[in-house]
């Protein structure tokens, strides 16, 4: 059955992805399909060692589609819950999100009000085994094969939780699979008494209606004079959902986005089929480099129509649309089939497609918003007010964050505590310093000292003059005296990030985000624009 499945799916995949060439396309497709089928049959039958047909197929398909773009991919039976999340905002599983960290499958989120949360699974736990299957070094996609199933069926997880001074504790957690409902709007808040704040995390089919209800709830409680819509870290979702989110803020019958593919007869202009909730309420949209696809549609449309001011960092730059094609044996192909264009006429796609034919990005082109403000094509969405995020951190703090050491420390530090205890900042920084030293990272944090220590050792081995060795020793001693102050020197930037990582081990992610709002520089910049009339000044400005 495996081999039959493999040999049926590959021709279907090629039919969906082959590019037009000089010779007749279907003749070329037939030739390539026959060669590839014969090649795979020969490898599976005659290779020196037995070959897993599914793994070989997956590697070949992934490589083929990566040559096109990062957004086209094959979805096997284990990936069907991706479609469930997009269409219903729910799936059957155990209530955790996982990703590979340090080559190990690691919990990156535990959904509240689930058995996983009640059982004490924490962010940072390594997933060693599911029932009898070892999954520690597998992908999150492969994990779904073991965690999905019918609601109510039992499952046993074996987790590894890092200790502060080395090693892991092993935890055995018994759960039942259940339906997990993901909230599209994890945070709906009122800020400064009269400014609504809504964080939208996914564009599922229900997202527009949930957003409408949230805005109406804010309006019904007390007067609201402005709204902040947070699309940061939102990877996108359904095109229809993005169009209808735009429709909540625009007058009826306005063209929102145009989709164009290879066949001009298939081109389509989308209009919202939802009625607006407010067409005048001042609106700021927050974006960053992980705002993509549907998020960029909403941000770009509202910018082009001068309906909102954008604050944050440039978006990802994904300006293409994918279509789901059913494949044999319950699988699917998610294939890029069209580009979308904003009301100004611009596309935001950064990388020309297919990537193997266009190794360099397209040059930027300029268009105009409804009020005449310049906007750039082929560059993602550029905010009207740019406020930096992690890239503005001091280099040592950025290294600790991007290399994952703050997260590892938070996991290990929290392992011995049933509830989070407050520690003085000086003690927390001291524990972090010791943790880095135990795990051999002190030299990475203090590279100059490490270089001098190495140079001193080499000088002694090479019998360098004693006066030069003493000079190196004095310089090394001086640097070592300054070392303990490095983390304290940057504690203003370091402690909020460390606190957030610790809180993520004890509280739902939405609650941690809610607590961080007062210290969020991008949100505070948005609020300042709304407070001091900078919002209206930006929208009224045009560059001739």
C-alpha cells in the first residue's frame, strides 16, 4: 500500500507543480512522470539497504516544492489538523504546541483550560516519548501522528525537564485527547480608559465575527475614541477572513484586494460581505516581521485606503495566495496559484517567484494611497511609524535571547518551583550568571576575556617574554573584575525579557502578553499617536 500510495501521489503532484517549458507542457509532464516513477521504483527495490518509501517521498516532495517558494507544501494525513484550525479554529489533540529547539522536540505553548495545562506541562519541556514511540528528535509534524485521534482516547507523554545545574528530570503524564478550541482574539482590553486594544492571532473562518463581537462589546461598555488592532506575530490564514476583517472598518462595496493568477479569466476582485462596525473610529494597526499573508492584506488595505496608521516593524512580505488541491490517500497540496494586489495597485511580495528562476529580489516601486501618501511595492508592508523591537537590544542581551539561553534558564529555574516565587533582581542575575557558567557559555558572553585567556596560554607555551605575559595577565585581571557587572549593566533591558520567560512557565501566554502591554514600546508609540493628534497628521500628509 505504501508503494502504491507513493506512485499515485507523485504524478498528481507533478501535474499541479510542473512549469511551462518550450516543449508542449503535457508531453513534458508525461515524460518526467514516467522517469520519476521508474526511478523511485528502482531505488525502493534495489538500493543496498531497505528504504522507507514514505520518508523518501517526503524528502523528494519537500525539496521540489522548496524550489518554488516557501509557501507551497504537501500535507499528509498527519497534517489535516492544520485545515481544521483554519476552518473551525479547533482540532483534536492534547493542547500543546511544539517545535524543534536544540534538535529536540520542545513544548513552546500549553493551551489553558486543557488537560495538558492541568497536568502541569510547561513551556520548555522536552517531549521524549508518546506512549511507546520515541519522538525526541522528530519534527512537530511527525508528532501529530501520535497526538491526534478521537476525543477521549488515552495518551501517555514522557517529558524531560531541565535541571538548573545540569541533567533532566523525567515526567510521565497521562492525558486524554480532547477538542482544543483556539481563540482568535486572546486579548481584548481597554487602555487609557477609552482606547480599545485587540490582539488578533489567526485568520480562521470565525475570526471576522469574533472581532466584530469584541469591538461591539468594547463600544457597549463605555465610549471608545480609538482602536489598536495588534497583528504582530500573526502568520495569516484564510483570504476571505482577511477581506471580511477589512470590511469591518470600511464602507460597503469598496474593492479590497485583487487576486491575479496565470489565467486572466480567473482574476477576481474581493469585496467584504460583512457590514462595517465602524468606518470613522481612529485605528492603529501593529505589525512586525512575523506578520504575514492575511495579516499583511489587512494592514496594507487599511494603509492604502488611509483608514489606519501602521506602527511597528516591516512585515514579512508574502504577497501570494495558496490553493488547496486534494491528493490521493487523504493528502493535500497547498500550492501558490496567484498574487494579490492592494487597492493602490501594489504587490507586497518581496521575493519574485519561482525562487529558482529569480535569485534576487525585485526592485521597489512606488504607489499612492487614497490621500496621496507614497507606499512601496515588493517590500512587504512598511509601517507609517517604525518602532524597533528585539533588534534594538544590546548585543549580549540579544545573544542570550536569540540563542535560547534565557528560555533554558527559565525552564530550569522554574523546575523546582510549583508556583513562581519573586526574587530580587540581583539574585536572579546571579543565578543566570552561574547557569551560563555551568553550561559552558561564559566565554560566549565574555568573548574578549576568552580571547585574552587563550592568548595568555599561547604566550606561555611559546615562551614569550615575561614582561609581555605580565601585561596580558594584568589586562585579563582587569577584564575579569568588570565581568560580573555586564548583566547588571544591561538589566533594564534584560530583566523584563527574563521575567516574561519565567511567567510563560506558569501562566497562559495571553496573560503574559497582557501583563507586558505597559512596557510594550510599539504599543506605547501607537497610544502616543492617538493621544497627541499625530494619527491625523500622518493620514493627512501627502508627498508630491
